[in-house]
């Protein structure tokens, strides 16, 4: 997902077991150590774009949706499937039909009961072409989903139906190794048709234009302000296990500001800059979040300069990723060797990123960069190249953009780079509308399978902002999801080959895998962090004495 931000690997790569048992501290031991005030103060570096789960695309929106809404399952510690609305799951022998029995005591924050129809409505709304959901592609494999998204079939033919109020049946067109894990991702959560129709275009644009069925409900978000809060949802079915009464959020784009607030005990959590991380490493509260996230440059290939493969390659070869990762970012950040992050998935003991590694697409080579630029400019009939680099306006992202600007211009004297640092929400919108030359993007895996990265760059994917297109790549990704989906070896080979094509053709330029340093007050317990999928789950969080 875009940070533009772990669910466990699919069954074909890592076995996944459904365990509907609560994890974490026992309620008795937890209660004895609870502080009188159960309030958590949290900092984000970017604003919250939306609370509409059909149109959300970013980590902050999904964090908020994951804690104010709930689907069939929740994703707990170490990506373990935990109880959600489903109390029982039955899978057909051929693996193509899932029957979920829903709990009868789950309610929306307005008092209405959550039923199977809320799932049917939500899924149909998301895949409906009129909604223009960028995440509709995740429904691939659910009966008729692709045809509906393409406008070839009616939305009512989607392979999901309600059998009474508390039974939900989902029919697949093919086996999906990661299907159960998807059910814990907010795009597959229910929505209240009553609320969506009541609020119309305002739905999801402010906290008051929503209803919630998760552990918390949101208050005080106007759609553009930089502070809001989550409060305990007393309509939630498992409210007895939710200890926090309030989570206060504030947006602090400067880590200097947020760390000062942390020191004055006005924040319990803050991200750290590279310099702060160096200074604070080893102190109480210092942590590093390893992320299944790759930051990369995406080229607008509707423009002639970036439709030229040699130009793209020249810019990529001009970047020293090791210096960027180690000196500019630090905190254990890794230079990318492919678009897929290290540690996401493995087969027979070999990490996917290592299996897909090439020298092309991710290597620093000054001489080669200069040669390719000269050849590319000649093909274009040009002698120089100027472009705008679009990035977020947070401290960390601005430092990365400044490094890229300096490194490219130093390596390639005939190139001029202008940096445009804009609010996160603006950068997302501009990237999606194609209003950029080159954009610094980031993607966090929605589940621990390489396809979560590789799917993005197929020709018709809504997240393919640069419009790169390669027929062989498309065929390999399609085979991994259809004819080879049930064959672990063939599917793995398809994805490795596809990743190498993306690197060799410089469809995008992978840069680094961010491992984020942060401070978390030692009195804060039970925060669940996952490195792929939704990052934060605060359901089991509490403040200790």
C-alpha cells in the first residue's frame, strides 16, 4: 500500500493456520498493571487522506480503518489471524467456496446490527467501476470480479452472497493462496449501506460522516485538520478487552518537533530522523520497525523523455543506493536489490529479493549512466534533460529527494533536477492523475507474497502511475495467478522472471527498503506492529503503571 505501508505469506509459500483464539496478555494480568489513565498520544508525519475504505490507498488511512472497523478476521501479532466478525469458516474441498458464520452481537456505532449484507454491499461498492477504487484489483480471483471492474458484468454477479443475516458465502474462480489473509485487510471490511447513502459524497471525508464497528470510533477529524482522536467504541462486540479509552493523533512533519513533544511527555510515540536515530540508539524506548516497504522512482512514461529506456536506466545507474540507505537514512535501511522487499517471502530457503536480484536496475555505475544518457538524448534529438522530482514534504522524504537531486546532477552534468515537495495527500493525487515527471513513491506489501509488489506494474493496474507496459511481464504475472497458481515452483519462477524484467527494463527504479527508527514510551504495552499489510493494531494496547 502506498505511503505514498505484516500479513503472513500465502499458503503456497508459508503455511497459514486459522486460529480463532485471542493472543496477548491475559486479561487478569493486564488489569493488575493498568494505569489509571488509558490515553495514548501518537504522532504521524503526514495527514489523513480518507476514511472511505473503498477508495483508501495509504498506510495512515488503513491504520485508522483497521482500528475503527473490523472484517471477518483481525490480523494480530506476527500476522496471526485472530477473531473478527467470523466465528466459523468452512472451505469446500476444491478450495473455491468459503462459508463464513458471523457473530450476532456485532453492531455499528449507530446501534444497527452488522450483517452479511453489509459485506455484500461493501464488496460490490468497491469493485463497481463507478467507485474507481484503486484497490479493486485485489478482488481478482473472486468470481466475476475482474469482469465487473472492466465493466463487462453487472456488479450483482460478484461471487459473494448473504444467506440470511449471519451467513456469508464467497465463491472464487481460482484458488487464492492468501485469501484468508486478505479478509483481514480493510478493503474487505463491511460497510453500512444506510450510512453511505445517508452521507453521500461526504461519506468518509470527516469523522462525523461515518459509522464504525471496530474497537474504536473516530472523533474530531474534519477531513483536513492535523489532529483527531479515536475513542473506545462501546458498541464493539469485544469491548471488554479494549483497555484504551482514547488515542490522540497529531500530524508533525518535523521529527524535531515530534521528538520535543515526546520529551515533554505530550507524545508517547514519534518517528526519528537519521541523526536522531544515531544519537538515541540504545536508549529506553528506542525501537526499529522493519518494513516490507520499497521506495522507488516512478517515471511518467507518457512523456517522451521517460518513454526512452536509456534515459530511465541512466538516471537509475546514477544513484548510489548504498550511500542513500546507510548515510542519508540509516537505522538499518537496506538498499533495494529488486522491487520486492527482502524478508517478505522465501522458497526452499531462498529469499525472493535475492532470487530476483540483477545488476541492472539497482546498481550505481557512473560511466554507464553517462553513456546511456548520451545515447538516450541523441535518440530524442536533445542535448540536455530537465525534470521535476515530485516528493512528500516530510523531513525524511525531503532529505531523500535532496540527495537524489544532488547525486543525479553530480553524476550526470547534463541533467537538471527540480524538487517539488508537496503534502502527502497532494502527491498521491498528482501521481494518480499523471501530473508528474518523476515521482518518489513507496509501496508496502498488503500481504507477504511477492505478487503484492509485482501486480502493481501490470499494464492495466490502477497503481501503475508511470504507465510502464510490457507484454511478457503481464503474461508472467497472469500465469502466476491462474494456470500456475497451484504449483509453488512454477508460480515462484513466474514471479522471479517478471521481477527481473521490471529491473532490466527499468520500469521503475527501486531505491531502498526503509527500516524506521522510532521512540515508544516504555509504559505503552501491547502495540501490534506488522511489516506488511496494515502496520498498527491498537486493540490490545494499554498503558501500564
